[in-house]
């Protein structure tokens, strides 16, 4: 594991979920794609916070990895998301 991967793992495991985590998950699943800038704008939060939320969603297996300028892929449907949220 390289330095970048290990720091991301530590960051993901040591941080609490953002209060907007569930709302963000539902928003992205309903839309079918993830755009950090639009989520930040729609919720009146900064880009950095929106980015951290999306990283938490990726760590939870709800969205795919960064694909450059393309939106991230949503990996679950709404019933699967609701089941995952109930388990946590």
C-alpha cells in the first residue's frame, strides 16, 4: 500500500460520518450520478465539505471512484441504499 492509499484509509476509518451523509446518499441515488460542485451549491456548503462527504460515500461503497471530469457512478439503487442505511 502506498502512502496515499494508507492515509486515505486512516482518514476514512477515523472520521465520523458527516450529518449530510444520508441526505447526500439519497440525493445521488435519486439523480443517478454524483457532482460535487452541484451538491455543494444546492446545500450551501463548501466544496471541501462536499468532497469529504463524497469520499465517505465512496468508502461506504455507494459511489464509484473519481473519473476526472466525469460524474462519479452511483453503485446502488434506492432499496439497497435504504437497507444499507438501516444497518448502520
